[in-house]
């Protein structure tokens, strides 16, 4: 009789243990499934994202300040090149004249020929130094113009975005940063127009 009671108690305990284990396992699976559902849920609701981009290539082509700065730089480069080329041609003429005199023994003495050769050599060195200085000056002018252009655009974009409230505005150059975007995210035309309006107003 006692053995039967003991067997019954053991069976009841085992049954309870199985039920508890089943509840625990099922509960864990439910939690895992619920967590996966939450973690996989996207926060994108289908509306337009608060981002935009500006095509810098197009902006620089159509922005009047950038066009005028580039034209000014080109003029400086042409003036510098014409000046150096003119001086090089003059030096070349003097060298050819020196060679003719030397070949025809037109110099009064060897010392006079050496003096003329030294003068031409010094003039050539001065011309090379001038060419280098002009190149450095042009680089400085170009750098200054680039900084002015960048500062102008950056300051404008801060003011522009006060009303638009974009979280991010990308700078896109030759499709390097934006491989694809809906048309509505491209604000290049609007930004270029407003920049040009602002630039024209500053000239009045």
C-alpha cells in the first residue's frame, strides 16, 4: 500500500515537473519570437526622409560667383603665361645673338664673351625664379578663391536649412556619393538659384 502511494506521489511530481518545463520552454520561445518581431520592425514609415543632396559639379557650372572666380583665375594664368613666354622669347633671341657673335669672333676679348655668357645665365636663372614665383602666386590665388567659394556655400547652406530642417545634406560630385536617389532629394537647382540671387544682390 505504501509502495503504491509512493509511486503515485512520484508520478504526480514528475507530471508537475513536465508541466513546469513545458511552460518555461514555451515562454522562452514566445519571448524570443516577440523580441525578433520588435527588432525587425522598421522605423521607416514610408514618408520622405529628411535628407537632400547638392550636385557640386552642376552648382559650380551655374553659380555665378564660381564662374566669375574661375574666369578671373584663367585671366591671371593667361597674363602670367604671356609675360613669361615673352621674356623667354627675348632671352632666346639674346642667346642666339650671343652664339652668332661668338662663332664669328665678334667679341673684343674672351673676357667680354664670358661676361655676356654670365649675364645670359643670370638672366635665365632670374626668369626661372620669376616663373616659379608666378606659379606659386597663382596657386595662392586659386586656394583663396576656393576657400571663399566654400565659405560662401557653407554659410548659405546653414541659413537655407533653417526653414527646410534637413537632417543631412550631402555633397555629390560626379555621382561619387549618391549612386541613386529620387528626384525630390536633389536640391541643386533651388540652391543654385538662391545663391545666384544672393550674389547678384551683393553686387548692387
